[in-house]
């Protein structure tokens, strides 16, 4: 059977469904599978990609906050000294997360960087909830994040997750804490 679409004939095979079956199909809710998020250990082959993503995603925010370029060598020193994991979404590189756990019972989330196409998809929230579960299972008392004052999206994101701003010694940096004993 031919279908007319915007004045053109389309030779498209169509399966005809009886009305009763069509109604049953139409009333079924469409279930969307959540994206598969994987955190894998950092490997040496990731270094160039991390530098590129950091420059693209964090560079402009850093420049706006501090007035000078982000030093990628310093970033890479931190990335290698922290527990850094690569974020994969449906097996595609999507970003990285670095945390440091200290002796006082605190998990510092030093960086959570997602590439542009992976932002505002709920992946950051899922990753932070996973990190919170890990922190709780380790018996940690709080989570901490340092955010550039000009990075309003990250500030709002962390506050939505229950982080609260505490006094900071640097005007360009906001410190946010989430108490795991009361949250």
C-alpha cells in the first residue's frame, strides 16, 4: 500500500494491525531504558583526552574566575594523585571524576567533568549519588567540593544534591559540604 506524505508517494511497506490490537499497543507505556554509566579506572591512554576535555569544559570557567589560563600540568598532577575514574555512557567517553578521601572522614570531589553532549542528562546526578553511596559505605562523615564562583551551573547542581556553602578563604572559590551523618 502506498502512503501519501506531503504530496509525494512513498513506497513503504506497512503492517496493518486490527483496531483492537492497535488500541492495546497505544495504551502501553513506552519504557525508556536508562543510559548505562560505567566508571572505569584511569589508564595512561586517557591523558590526552582528559587534557582536551579539561581545557574545553573547565578552561573558560577557570579563566573567568581567576583571570588566567588553567594550568593543565597542575590538573594532570591532581588527576594522577586522586582516585580518578573515566565516565562512560553507553560505552562512549563522557567525562571523568576525581576524588580524594582524607583521614578526617571526608571525600573531596575535586572534579566531575562531563563533555558538552553529556551535560544536563542526569548523568552527573547519578554519578554523585554513586559517590555518596561509596562514601557512606566507607563510613565517611562528609563530602566536599570546591567550585569556581562563576560556575553557577555547578553551584546550583551541588545545592540541588544537598550540598551547602560554607565560608571560603578565596573569593573566587566556593566550598560546599554535604554532611553524611545528617543527610
